[in-house]
């Protein structure tokens, strides 16, 4: 009897060990699959974030105002979807998944990796770039919200927007500064030609410089020792001030400003050329 009891005990013990081992294997396999799924999700998210960055840089190149407008619209779309709750989020994600069945369908640039981004601007209208930026942003924002819920801030939040505003401001300043530098180079060429070959009354900066898209005139700010020029640009319309001061040791300090139409107000440009 004890012999049969030992056999039964051994059988039960063996079955228990095998069952535990099988469960452990299934658990390990499930964990491995879960890890792989997370890795795939992470890779897909990183891919879309990279493409979102590409599109944002192109929009910033076209114009800082365009980038800011697209960003603000992307955030509004995110906030409206979140306000609609999980059903709205799920519905929008489903609609986007039908519009883009595969992640590669989000691709818009479609050039080889060594082709300059500027070439993409020759193939795609800016409205198409904005639309793709908005769709990618919405997918990222809503997937992010679905994954994390209210535990962390949304994809587009106040801190993110502050960074965007600083970048747009700096890029706007940089573009205007480069515009002023290019205009003043034309003005120097014009002034040099007049000083060398022009009539006496037109020498030494006495004549304003004007083209179809630009006008430059000597300006003046009270109590300022700087020599100042006022610049008015067209298409797009902007106003700038360039000034310089020659120190006793021969050093030259140059300043660049954004101005209003009558040049009564000016703000130092922070973006480097």
C-alpha cells in the first residue's frame, strides 16, 4: 500500500512540477511578446516623432509664423479630442488608421536620406506639409493620451508650447537679421558706387536707397551716438533698423532691431544670422 501511495505522490508531484514549469514558460513567452510589442510601439512612435520633426523644420524654414500656426492648431485638435473623452480619442485614432493603414504611409518627404530638405519644398505645397504635420501630431498626441491617461501631462502642454514660442521668436529674429544684413550689403554697394562715380550732391549717403521690395533711409534716434538706417521690406512686410557705432579704438559695434512702420518703436533682434 505504501508503495502505491509513493507512486501516486510522485506522480502528483511530477505533474505539479511540469504544470508549474509549463506555466512559467508560457509566462516567460507572454512577457517576451509583451516586451516585443512595447519595443515595436516605441519604434513606431520614434519614427513618427522623427518625421514630425522633419516636417516642423520644413515649416519653420518656409516661415516661423506658419510653424506657430500649425503648432497651435495641432494643440487645439488634441485638446478638443481629449475633452471628448475616450470614445472621441478612439474614434479619431480609428479614422487616422484608415487614412494611413501603415506607418510608412505617414511619410511625406519621400527623398533619399542625403537629399537636402529644401528639395522637398519644390515638390510639396506648404498646405500639404501642414496637413501631414497635423495628422502625425494628432496620432502621436492621442496615442500618448490613450497610453498614459491623466497620469502625465498631454503630448502638447504649456511647457512644450513655451519652447515652441521661443524657437519661433528666435527664428523670426534670425530671418529678419539676415534680411537686414543682405539689404545693407546692397546699400553699401550702392553708396560706394555713388561716392566714386556719382554727382557731388548725391554722395556720402545723401540719397535713399529703394528697390521694388526694399527701401532704406538714414534714420536718427535722439541722444544716440549711433549711425542709423531704417529699412522697410515688402513681401512679407517687415521693418528693421540697422545701426553702428565706431569706438575710439576703431572697433565697430553693430545693432539690429525689429521696428514698427514709423520706426517709433524698436526691439533688439536676439536671433543670430
